[in-house]
C-alpha cells in the first residue's frame, strides 16, 4: 500500500539518516505480461507501471511536505529495457521500450516515462 512507502521512509530517516539527505535508487516495476506483447503500441501502454510510478511520486511528495523527509532524489529502474540477470530479455523494467530484434535497437517511450515527465513538470515547484 502507498502508506507503507511513507512509513518505510520515516523508518529509514529515524533509524539511520536523521536529517541527512536520502536518495532512492532502483525504484522500478516490471509490467505484468509485458513479454507477451507483440507490437510497439502494446509495449507503450504500460498502465500498471504508470500507476505504480505516479503513486510512488505522490507518496514521495507527501513524505517531503508532511513528514519532513529530506529526499534528495529518486532514480527509476530502468530508463531502458535491458538484460535482467535471472530473466534475460523477457522481463522488462524500462521506461523506454527497446526493440531487441531491430538493427538499431529502436527505442520508444512508454506511457510511464511520459507520465513521469508530466508529473515532474506539473510539480516542479513543490
């Protein structure tokens, strides 16, 4: 649940960081059944990942403004689909689809990337 994110962040602050800046790395989500998709338009609609990343961003803002968390940055995993150690190329975490069979490894933004971009633009002053 989203409330657990803030609870976890408060626990990190209270236990280890105090007022030091916290950076989150490898925040990511593998879209269910993404390996079964067959064309770019299907890959581009990563609705579950999109909901996940927006929910995360909203919780981070609440943690900053309501809980006083000193959050310096968040790094999503991953910008591009890539090789995952145990899953090869089947499991995709990327915010950009990579066509592994094209000569140039063509890339296309997924909905999640575009929503993160819009969210950051809309909330940049917060």
